[in-house]
C-alpha cells in the first residue's frame, strides 16, 4: 500500500515535520470493504455459535438450582459460604432486583 498515512490532525506523514512536536498524533486506520465483510462474517459466526441450541437442556442444571438460593440469601442479607467468586451471583442478584424478582 502506497497510501499516505493520515493522522487525526488531518495532516499526512510528510507534513509532520512542520507541526510542533509537543502535540500527540494518532494514526487513523482506513478500513476497506473487505475488512467490513470479514467483520460481518465473524459476527454472524459468533451469533450462530452462541445461540445454537441455547434452549437445551430443558431442565435446570446443577448450578442454576443453587444460584437461585444464593440470590435469595443476598436479598435476605444472610451470610453463606461459597468457594466461588461472587461476581456472577451478584450480577444475577442485581438483575433480579432491577426487574422486581
């Protein structure tokens, strides 16, 4: 590619020498049509692999049974011991409170 490199100040690489050196400059990436096609294909592939058979299994799995109890204990402000970090359970608790459960 013999395209000139453009910067966020609108000047090309050759004009940099005339600009004062105390200003920070960032290169602007120009994305062509092929890159957008690749990004869209990756997005579609990611969505397919994420949502394929999302409804299976139709019964509660081991962790789902316990997470409900943990969320209830957070709501009642009861102490409980769990060996796992609480981020997922606290996130579910926040969503449950947000939607009124």
